[in-house]
């Protein structure tokens, strides 16, 4: 199941949809509890880190690790750089949100970059784990 590209594509579509919904809602931060400095940057990094893993895993399962570096690394990096800019711009139209924050965009970019690197690094282990548990990889 975890080696089916359609699963990862569906997860990525869900990831993009959830991001759009979150970016479209007014920012509501609880006033209670400890305030963590730069928590919004951590959240941006973490969310795009997950997106980088999901998209890269889909690409690797669809095209294999023998695909070009352009396919495995550059394409998703460029995608997330542009998508992060679009998300920041979109937030400028949401009441209660600030958009076009270069530091939020950098957190998005670096989060996705690290996710892409880790997904490419650990992909062989995903395949090995899946094949040793009787799950056949799908091409």
C-alpha cells in the first residue's frame, strides 16, 4: 500500500487543499499558554517539510530512483519555491493574515528542501521495507 504512487498523489492533493484552506482562514492564535518565539516559522517549515516528503515520494515511486536529478530534485524544489510564493501572496487577501513575508517563504522553501532530500535518501529503505513485508512496489 505505501508503495502505490496513487496513494502519495492523493496525499499530496490533500496536502495542497489543506494548505489552501488554512491560508484562507483568519489567523486565530490562542492567547493562553506559552508563546514560542517564531512558532509560525516552525509551522511553515514543518508543513512544507511534510509536503516535500509526500511529493518526492510520489515522484520516486512514479519515476524510480533511476530518473534524472532534474526529476527527483530540481522539479520539486522549483515547484515548492513557486507554490510558497503563491501561498504567501494568497494570504494577503485573507483578513487577519499577513502575506508576502519573505521569512515565511524561506521557512516554506527550506522545509520542502529538507523533505525532498530526506525522501530521496530514505526511499530505498521504503522499498526494501515494503518488499520484505510482502508488499509489491507499483511502477
